[in-house]
């Protein structure tokens, strides 16, 4: 029997790459998308998947990506991230717009384009990586909070609108995970990014990937609606125990 097809956006690093590996290990054929093709191609070779270029902020790129995928049983909406930690008073329009495009419009475009194939599969699944920032506003979180709250709203509306169709919709909201997330957020400043994880034990990408694989492997009649996953050392967005 042909392997079921999973599509993972933002698979060139962090949670996306780990999830692609975890799904492949469970027998899925995984199509991995992102902008950094060198990394994607190495990953696709490692897991026996397919690498395709994808910029979720570019409607034409999303259309080309989705058209190249013959069938889709599972979509993992993972591409995204945060830019900066400016207060609302000091906020930067460009950062807000880029986060909105990457997190909200990106998720919307890819989901909408793959929906007919997910329905056609007869047993489709959409899993979206949200964030604790989708549930809890925090100081300096402005644009990221707004965009991840919107991603959560989109995901929950989709779940309602697909009632009666053979497609499940799930949201996994992680707290602190040690990936390239903070390096990107701080514009490449590795020392500043390292401070985020200093003195505590954050989750690793693999931890979230295991949750993705678990959600993906529930029986068809079970929909895991939402999961909030935090490190033991974190109880809310800005409450972290450090040694
Ligand atoms: P990461 O290591 O920085 O990975 C982000 C991924 O998104 C990369 O593969 C990147 O690939 C891709 N991406 C960014 N912009 C893109 C675009 N325009 N088009 C296509 N792909 C794009 O960070 P991560 O922690 O794994 O983040 C994955 C998801 O988890 C994000 O949605 C993030 O908001 C969420 N999250 C992370 C944390 C955390 O603490 N790490 C917590 C909660 C939620 P390219 O740059 O190659 O395109």
C-alpha cells in the first residue's frame, strides 16, 4: 500500500524538521517545504521524503508548492516565528506585517490550497503549531501575540467549518522550545538568543515532534483539539524557573 502523504511547512529547522523525521519514522511520505533548500534537500534525502521550495508569504510560491503535491493526508502548519520584542508604544509596522504574513496568511494560504486534497483523502488531518503566545498576552509579545491569536482563531474556525467532513483539525501550542526561534526573533544575535534558555531546561524540537506524531496516529474518530505543552521550568509565558 502506498505511504500516506504528510506535508510539513517550515521543515528546514527546529520543530518542523524534527516533526518531518518523526512522521517519516512512522511510515509517512513527507513533503518538506521552506526557503532554505540546501537544508531541505539533506532532510528529504535522510528521511526518503520530497523537498519543495516554499515561501508562505508569497501566494505564487504557495500555489506552485501545493500544485506539485499530488495527494495530502496530513498538513502540519509549522512555518512561522517571532520578530522582535518591541512594546506596543515602540512597535515597528514592518515587523508586525512580516509576522502577520508569515504566521497568519502563510497558514491560511497553505491550508486553503490543500483542503480539497485533505478532504479527498477521506481521512485528512490539519495540525497547526500555535504557541503559548496564542493563549496568553505578554510584555513585548505584541505582534507575535496578535498573529498567534489569529492563527488559533483560524484553526478553531476551521475545525467548526469542517464538522461533517473527513478532516481533523488540531492545535499544538508549545511554550519555550530551544530551536532557531530566538536567533530569528533577535535578528541573528546568538548571545541574546542564548539568554532566553539560560539556567533552565527548555523543551527541544523532538518533544513537540513526538506530540505531532502522537496526534497524527490517533484513530480517525478522535480529534485532539488543543494541546498546551510547557517545559517543567515554565508555568506561563514569562514565568520561568532559572538556577
Ligand atoms: P525555527 O527553528 O526558527 O524554524 C522556523 C521554520 O519556519 C524554519 O524552517 C523556516 O524555514 C520556516 N519559515 C520561516 N519563514 C518562512 C516562510 N516565509 N516560508 C516558509 N517557511 C518559513 O523555529 P521553531 O521554533 O522550530 O518554530 C516553528 C514554529 O513553532 C513556528 O510557528 C513558531 O512560531 C512556533 N513556536 C515556537 C516556539 C519556540 O519557543 N521555539 C514556541 C511556540 C511556538 P526557512 O527560513 O528555511 O524558510
